[in-house]
């Protein structure tokens, strides 16, 4: 019998390997898609503010529908639900392929093409509000509780690896072969992901509503998070750090106007943070964090903010890459600690709804952070906006250190059940 000291314990589970493969392919697809959309929107409009609106357009439906998505995930077969919404991603990729084709743009005009792209981004946010809780709940049904920390590490690593390869390869394909070929490859990868998920056996539904309304049931996840001080502190810290410290939306500006590296350089910049994160997550697979987890979390997020500041002032490509890699490595520590706490502390019948709350705070804060970056860049300039965001991230950590002793003193063990 494998033990918790085995870093590969979760990967020895066949269904978990299928899950990790699908997560990797979906991430490659969506991050490649994000690079292409950002570059295309900037090419068509030249607007920094619209780069920020890309994230906001996806975040609004993702947040607005999150609690209902979590409720549906808890009372549904999560595997079938995940297949359905990844299929929706594939359909929307077909739409992007169509509306970014040069012939279509010439026919309908740049403005109408941009509007169509934003409508598809909005629909992507709706799909994400269902697919995220389904995926979170499914992994907990695939592996037993004593494998959660290993499963989170490898699942996060698959996501980060996909986030490395997606932008880098996507940027190169975009630069060499054009937007149509890039979206065609994304569509193929999503199709393979759908097949992989379908090979996982259906799992039993663990939650059956007992008389409460849909609203009351959906709100249970929100109440659970707000009554768990450690989960609330971890999520809140990440929320504000990502909200202020995200410079991703402005990378097309850095690639084109500041570092002068074009579409291929943009791909590498987009991949740099994820490259640092995956290196760190692989290290954590062998050396998991258990003692002093709260202090390590605060230190990591503070360091993240510092490297975002350094990235903001850099005009040297290799140093910018280094800063993004280091910020990603430190973010990997934060992700590992937070997700382990959430998985271990959440009852099986509430995983979808708690994941929905988590996505409202964390997942969508990426997109809202992109809007904040775009808006502040439009108001004060690109470089000052990134520096401001990094400073605010450091300030959030300092405030959290003093006002939240529960997170400062947090320890992380496999049997954790934080209250």
C-alpha cells in the first residue's frame, strides 16, 4: 500500500491520470486561446482598456452564476457535467475561429468582429461557472482523502504546465502560421480532453436537496466559507493579491511597445509565470509544506508583489522573464497551500458549492485583476499601473499579517480540518 511519503501516489490511480491529462489539455487550449484573443483584440483596436475588458467580460458571468453552478455540480454526475461544458468550450472555439478569420473580418468589419469575440468570451465565463465546481468535486471522488495533497500538487502542476506550453507554443504558432491554424489546434486538443474525461467512470451523486430552495442550497457554500476563518483568510489574501498583482492583461503592451518582442515574445512572457509555478509545484511534490504554512504563505505572496514591481520597471526581456518566473514560483506555493486547505476542510456533499465560492474569490479575481490593470494603465500609464499593483499586493500581505492571526499561525497536515 502506498503511503503519503510517495510523491507519485495520486498518479498511480488510472482515473486520476485521465483527469490530469484532460486538465492539462484544457489548460493548454484555454491559455493559448487567451494569448490569441488578447493579441488579436490589441491588433484590431490598439486599446489597452479593451485588454482589461477581456477579463471582466469573462468574470462577470463566472461570478454571477458561480453559486448556481456549484449547486448544480453538487447534485449532478460531475463527470458528465464536465464533459458537457468542455464540449461548450470546443463549440466556442469554433466561433472564435470563424470570427477571427480575415475574410470574415473584412466582410463584417473590425467592430462587429470584436463584438462577436466579446460575446464568445462572455459565454466562456458561463461555462466556467459550471465546469470549475464539477472538476473540483470530481477529483475528490477519484482519489481517497489521504491522497488529496498529492492530487492537488499534480493537478496544479498539470494546470501550470499547460499554462506554460499554451502561451509559448500558441505564440509561436500564431507568429508562424496565423490565427486560423492556432484555433484549429486548440479545437483538436479540446476534443482529446473530452475523450479522456469520458473514460472516467460515472460517480455517485453525494448531495440530494432536502426541501430547501435552490437559493438556500446555493448559499450554504458561501456560509460555510465565511464561518471557516482559515479558508476565508486564505481566499481573501489570494483575492486581493491577484486583483492588484496581476500584470497579465498588459503583457501585449509590454511585448509590442516596451520590450519589442512581438507575438512570439508575448507567448514566452505569458508562459514565464506558469513556468516558475510548475518548477515550484514539482519541488513541493517531494517536499510538501506542513509546518509554518501560514507564515510561508504570507511570505510567498509578499515576494510575489515584489517581483511584480521589478517586472513593471524592467525594460530588459530576459530580466522581465526572470521576474515573472519568480512571481509564478511564489504563487505556486500559495496555490498549493490554499487548495490543500480547501479540499481537506470541505465536506464531500458541499465540494461543488465551496469550489464555486472559491472561484468567485480567486478564479474570477484574475479576470477582474486584468480589468484593474487595463483601467489603471489607461489612467496612469502601463509601467506605473504595474508598479502600483505590486505595491498594493505587498500592502495587503502586511495588513493580513496583523489582522488575521489564524492564517499567521496556520499549520498544514494531511489530517487538517480547520475551523
